[in-house]
């Protein structure tokens, strides 16, 4: 059907949700927005779906959420009774309609006699991953749009291992989602029926206690925290999100007494009124934390995004100012401290492994090599790190030690199979205490790494392509790069070209397979060690260009990165 026909069907539906009906009437006067809302169904893939809240088949609302849940339910109907009876764990964040969408999901599952375990209030994404594993459910649903602005929400599906649903199963679920075309005829049970028939169970403190117990195992040196922890001063902000539910308890349980929360951002506000872009990558999100940090002379400022899977940090400098660290810098310091601490206490395994994405810093690779630890590169998306962990456990080939992505996501222990900002908070606090005991800061530790391995710098350039035409333009750009190739960037020759969609790794010696699953991404290795990667975002209407360089000094690294960034910025 055309977008006009799709829209008319919604306008004619007499039982349409009143709020959506009102928004739909407003939408009638804006043909451009109406087309975007109704031209095609929301994309549903291995990461579920994410989009703007509102009426339409290409928007997040109770009907598209029901459709997604119906796809999962229809897939689970194909499983044996024992597997299906394991049910689904469901959590949600602080966004508009998040709890509504969680309950709607349970109502659809219940219509298929699938039991759901629904958190009694919002909880972090990593705790949902943990719940899937600890409750042995077959799947998990997380209602969140992570660090996106307030207009967005999303629906993520997790598999039996607590990681995002594997591609084979995810593809089947997507097929069932597409078959559930009639959004208004999907069967649901009422909440009363679900509770009466024991098809919905509320969870909360019971899972919290188990999760907190596992978080305690992230600590490498408890004695260090006992000796130094009380001297450390932390400022923490949950950015109006789920971290508020767990982080304060983590600090208190570990013995970090001087812990202060940014009260204005501890309000569960779906408007994100103090920070319209609740992303710890952005400097603005730290404004209030810096203000509080200066008042109490805090050592470190920590921010987690609304679903508490990403972590950002700023470190106090000698002049009292605070310097923000990038995700790659945080990961490098955490990894170095972790491996050093494990080596010192005799727990560093001979078969240790670290996993990072193909667009993350090579400094981490150098650190891993120093400690005799194997580094594995995987595609962008934490599900690929989770898959690697599962493979390690199935084969016994390696012991997982750490995983990260440059986009401020890290994992220390595998009782969670997604980015976990609560684990990261613990390790960062412990590392800060260690360096404090040596008269250093986290940033001093980073400078030591640069002195040892060279000055590594990375940058991500995002270019936005909104709407129907934007999606087509992104596909066209990727096609152009594939057809024309790149011989040099900023006058530095390209010596290796990797195309992850075609699975080719081309050098002067010939062509080989990348060894990774197919994905719409390109990466170029340059003669001077610089690398550049290009990919369309899977969750936002953006093209992302990644740059990684290394040099012999801070100034030279900054200039080199700036030169490459200017070159890439000029690309049309």
C-alpha cells in the first residue's frame, strides 16, 4: 500500500489509542512527516528496532511494539514446549511510554501462553541481560532508545545467553514480524488475565540482589579499596536514567564513602530536561557534574546513559579543571589496570582474551600484547563480542577478560552479555583508587601508556541523512566507495582495503577473506598505520566515519588527526 493508504487505514480505525489519534490528526497537515511515518514498516533487525515515538507503521507506538512482540511470540511457538515455557524477561528505561511498551509486550506474549518476567520498575539494560541468564528465560526484551534524544524509543531482543538474539534466530523473528502485517488485529490478554493465569511475574529486588552479588566479583583487589577507597571522591550522574537504581548501591557496597550524585539528573525525567542529548560522549552532559565536582573537589566524574550500558568519565586536573576522556581512552586505562592487577595477584590466565570492535583503538591491542593476552577484533555491535564470549566458553579455547567498543561500552565479567556501565563503574573506581595510591590520576595513567606505546588518537565523524531520501543517499555513498575504492587519504597511500559486506581483505599480496560475518562496513589501512572505517549507523540516520592514528607526541598526534578529519569532512 502507498503511505497515503496506510495513513487512511489508521485514520479509519475507530479504536485507535486516543493520544495517537490526536497526534495523527495533527500529522495530516504535514505531508513530509506523514510520508516518513507511513511509507514503510520500521526496520527490524538483529538489534530489534528503534525510532521516533508517534503514530505510523514507521514509528514507535503500542501497535508496532505489539507487532514486534508478536514476531517473537510466533517464533517461540515453533520451539518445543520445554524451551517455550522458559518465558521472556522484560525491562524498560525512563523514556516516554517505556513501561507501557513493556506491558504491551507481556500482553502479546501472554496471548500465546508465554510467561513474562517483568521488572517492577525501570532497570538497566545490562541487568536485563543478567536476568535472562539468571532466570534461564529463553529471551529478553529491553524497551530503550539508549542515548538517543527524548523523541525516541526502542525494542531490543535478547537471546538465551543474555546477548542480543543471534542472527539465525533474529532473522526468523524478523520474518514473523513481517507476517504480522495487521497491527490492529494482534491478540492481547489484559494484565489482570496475565496475573490470574500466572503468565506475568513481577521481578525486582530479587534480581537486584543477585546482580549486585555478581558485580562484587568485578573487583580485583578488595584490600586496595578498603585502604584507599575512603579517600576517593566521586560524582555520579545517571542522566535521568536507570543507573540511579543500581549505581548508588554499588558505591556503598564497595566502601566508596565519598560518593555524590548529581541530584538534578537523578530525576527520572523522560524530557531529559537538563541534557537534551543524554549521551556520555558529549561534553554538555557533564556540565552539572563538573559544577558539583568543583564544589567537593572530586577526583572523578562518571556519567552513564539512560539505560546504563555506556559510561563516560572526566578526571580532575592539577588546576582543578576536569578533562573528559574518550571511550577508547577509558577502555585502554581499564584494560591496562585489569591485566596488571591480575598479573600481580596471580590470576592472569595463560589463555586470556580481549575482544574489541574493528573501529576501536589499536592502543588496546598493544596493551594486550604486553601481557601475553590475545586480542580479537569483531564487527561493530556488542552482540559480536557476546558471540565471541559464548564461543570461548563452548570451546574452552580462551578465558574472556575484557571487551569494549569505542562508543563508551565496556564489559569485564561475562555474567552479562552486553555493555555494562555498572561493571565499568566498579573497575574505573578501583583503578582510580590504585593510581591514587601511587600519587597519580587516571589521566596520568593514560599519559604513561602514551609514553610507552605512542600517542594514539581516534575520532568519529557523523553525517546525518534524515528521511526517506537520506536512507537512499547513505546506500548510494557506500556503493560509490565500493565501486571507486580509495587509493589514498590525505595523500597517504592505502595499503589494505577491507569490505565486510563482500568479505574481502585486499592487499598487494592478493585477496583473502575477512573472517568476519557480513556487514555494511568498509575499512582502509594506510601506509603510516592510520586506519579509516566507514559504515551507516544501525540505529540512527547517520553515516559514521572513524579515524585512528598514532604519532610520537601529543602535539603531532593532534595535528595528524585534525588533518585526516578535515580531509574526511570534505568528502561529499
